[in-house]
C-alpha cells in the first residue's frame, strides 16, 4: 500500500480554497448587511435635508358674479363656499375637473350671511334682522345630491350637535358699521364696531347660558382670539391685550409703534390662537408672538422676527400636523417657515391674484375672488432645521426658551417639539455615570484576579464574573424596576452615602487586613482579603441604611430623603442614579473580561525583571503591568461606554422616560435608544416625526462607530508607546 502525497496535497488545497471562499462569502454578507442597514437608515432620514417646495396641480375659475369666501379641500370632495349675487351662499364641489354648484343656502336678503373657517373646517354664519345668530358647520349639509337647495329654516338633524345659536343686542347690531366672528372649541365670539367703539359678546358653546359682554372705546382695530380667551386691540399706535377673565376693559400693553393703516391686516392668528404673527410696515418685519407665562399671567411675548423689506403680508396659513407656516406676501411670494425657529426654508412665486392661502393636508390652496389654485407640497418634512433640533426655542405656554421633546398630542394644529438635546443629554448622562460605577468595580476586580489572586482562585472568580454578562439586559432592567426603584425611593440618601464612603472604607480595609491576616493559618491567609473586603462592604451598607440618615438629620436638621427630593422634579425612584446603578452592573462584566485579559496577558518576564530590580508588587503593578496593559484597559472602557450608550431595555424600564435637559443626578431622563423603542411603533410612516426618529438612529450608529474607532486607534497608539517608548 503506497501513500499518494500529491493527491493528499491537492485535496488539502481544495479544502483550503473552499474554506477560504466560504469564510470570505459569509464575511462579505456581514459587510453587505451592514451597508444595507446603514443605507436604509440614511435613506429614511434624508428627506429632512431636502428643501420644501410647491408644485402647481390645478387652477379653477368660477363665474364673475360669484365670489370665493372660504376655500375647501375640493380635491378630496370637501366643498368650498362662494357668495352669489342673489343673496345666497353656494357650496361648490369638484366634478369632472370643474367646480360645480352642489348646494345652495338660501335666506331672505335682509339676513347677513358669511363664512368662517377654523382648523380646516368651514362654517356658515347666518344673522337674522332680529340679531339671531346661527353658526352651521358645512359638513352637516347633505352634499351628495346634485344642486340640492336648502329652503327650510331648520338645519339638518346631523348638525344639531354642532349647531351654535345665540342672540345679539338688536339696537347695537342695527347700528353696526362692521362686524367679525371667531370660533374655538369652547367659545363663539362676535365683535360689532361703530366708529371707534367696539362691542364684544362671548358665548360659551358648552354652556350657552354663559354670556360675557365687553365694550371698548377709542379702538382702531380688533382681532378676536377665542382659543386663547382674549382679544387684541389697537389703540393709536399700540397693541393691547384684553383677556376674558380681566375686569371690564382692562388692557395689557403688548407692543407699540406699529403701523396705523386700517386698510390691510397686520395680525394673523394661528389655529388655536396661542400664537399670532404681526406684520409691522414701520419696521418692515414679520414677528411671531406666543402665549407665555409671566408675572401678569398669560400674555404674548415676541420670539423672533423675519425681515421683509418692501413687502407686506397678505395671509398666513398653518399646517395641521407639522411646524410649517406658509406666508403669502403682496409680491406673490409664498415663504415656507419653520414656525418654531423662524427659519425661512424656501420661497416660491405663485399667481399674482392670490389673496389668501390655507393648508389641507399636504396641499396648499391659494384663492382670490374668482380663482382657486391647488399646490402640492413636496418634501415638507424638510421644514425641520438644525435650530429646531438642537437649539432652545420659545414654545407656546413656556416662560423662556427651552429644549423640549414632545411629539404627540391629542389634536392637530399643535406645536411639535423635536429638540434632540434632552435625549442626547439623557444618553450621555446615564452612560458616563454608569462608567463611574462600572470602572472601579470592573477594573478593580480585573486587577485582583489577574495579578493578585492565585490561579486556582482566578479560575473560579473569572468565569463566575463573566457569567454575569450572559444575563439579559431586560432581566437586569426588570429587577431594577421592581426592586431597586422602590428601594431608591426609601433609601436614596443611603445609596448616595454608600457610594461616597465606600472608597475610603476599602482603603481602610486594605490597610488593616494584612496585619490581621498574619494571625490566620497559612492556608487561609491567601484569599482572606476577599473576606475582609466583602465584610467591609456589608458593614458599610448596614451603617448607610440604619445610621447615616439619622446622623445627617441631626447634623443638617433635615433628613436626606427630603433634602434630595426637594432638588428633583422627577420621581425619586426614576432618577439618573438608579439608572446608572443598573446600567453599571450590566456593563461591568464586559469591561472586566477585556481588562482582565489585558492585565493577565502581560508577560511574566517583565514582572520578574521588575522584581529583580527591587520593585514591590504594587510598584510593579503601577509602573509595569498597568503601563503595558493600558491599551487593552482603555479599549475595554471605551467599548463599555459604547454598550452603555446603546443600551435600550434598562433605560426604558428603569427611567421615567421624561426628556429633561438637565445634568442633575437626581433628575429623570430619556435616552435616544428608549425614545426609539417608545415612539417608532406609533410614528406615521414618512412623517417628519418618523424621519427624525431615523435621524436619531443615525446619530446612535455614528456615535458608537466613532467610539469604537477612537478606542481602536487609542489602543494601537498606547500599545506602540508601551512597547517602544
């Protein structure tokens, strides 16, 4: 029997090539998967960088004897209102690319008919000669039939729940020179002007018997803000605020030196009347004013201004679901503005006849007396700017500029607060504090098992500690939420006292344990330090729980729990300290394992050379072992930091998930990872909220990538310095 070496070598070569191809293929698949994931993240967040624009979809004309008084979303079968020449209002729908009459609201010519639009819904206002006011929602009419005519005096039954009926003083109404109406979910308000005198009647829609009347003199202009339960009045060249709860005609100064021309609007309220834009032709600037808390109660404060030289504003339209405002100027320009930060993101020319604009979904309707144009908004989520994501902004109802994350609301036309600053602060704060807890524990344990402990003891301790890494983070979060958080509420001051004092206790234990160990049998001396250290820790824990609060109470005159709780606006069990304890426990095994391998990997020849030169074990540890192992230790710490920053379940379960822009250790937090887990399932696909969440995912990936890269570069540099000086 002969041995064929050539055949065997060929088989081995084929096997090696096949193995190389398989390994290379699977490695390529891993890289391809990573590229696909990163590409998907970037593609979903990329629309935030696009510039919003408007694209003309349709133009519609109506007869010359009709006039558009309120536009509707005709593309989606919502009627618009027109005033006809025969004392009637008409409802027009889109049919076969033409606006055709579908319903007429007919009343005698001595009735005053008008229309009002609030938050995208149209209402018909009908005031009889006897000053009886009826406000009817357009959606209540049966507009399914062709050319249906309403000649009855009763509204359809489907509208009774939304119908508003009240009366005005007949003598005041008959002497009117002009009038106006405004609606909110709670109030219906009508103003009647005669000369410089204005009469205002407030009617509570929920309790129609509640009626409040007010009268103002020497008033040049009036703007009703029922959503904010207030009214703006121009007296001479000053703008004043009257709130519903103010006695009589009390006026609160808002601003002065505004233009006094009465033939054009200067105040443009947004949907819920908690924000308005003021166009001042004297300063040639459009300013934003928001309802804010002050010593005088709720009042309006200016937040920013946009310079519009040689231009005047005709109308302002607010988008229902994003922080987008369209501003129409007399130069036939539409400015798309971020309503929170005031950034003018884009400017576009439209037809010169447009007098008003209104948003319906992502379509902008511009209209004049006889023309209606429909514009499709493209890349509207690009209204999000760096300032709105990272800089403090003055939101409605806040006293000052703040960084706030609050994206969900119960209704449309709400300010979305997309500041990522509190989320970044929460992630960084929790990660850094977790490192402060994990580094002493993990590095200390690594030094002990790799340098001081006998091999038999090391073989027991190292697998036991590394086994903790196999515990799921959700289990650690569950234990922390069920057990640690309630204990923190009861013993928070004890925890703080324990963390501060434990280093000193361990130093004392290290000083006294060696003389005491001399009296122990030789077989018990080695490893006795563990018994002393554990005993010292348990003794300190007992003292911290039982005696520290009482001692501090007698010293400070107040118990520790009250002292700490007074400094926090968050539940005590949901503070950063509690999160850091759980997170520190979770990342300690990872740091320990890598650091222990680095310390244990220092060649024995270097240690023996140090001993031969007369160095002690402590000197050898400090100047030889740690110096050589430093690259591995730094890499372990950096990787631990990356894991803490990317941890989800612990910060999700233990924190109160309150996005607070505070570095305080006894405040709550919300991390980027927890925010993704909470809000991504409920975010509307392709919305600005959805894309911003993917942008935060890109930030997470970029941060962990940079941390790992820096750790590797630092490890290589330190290794070269350690070996070559």
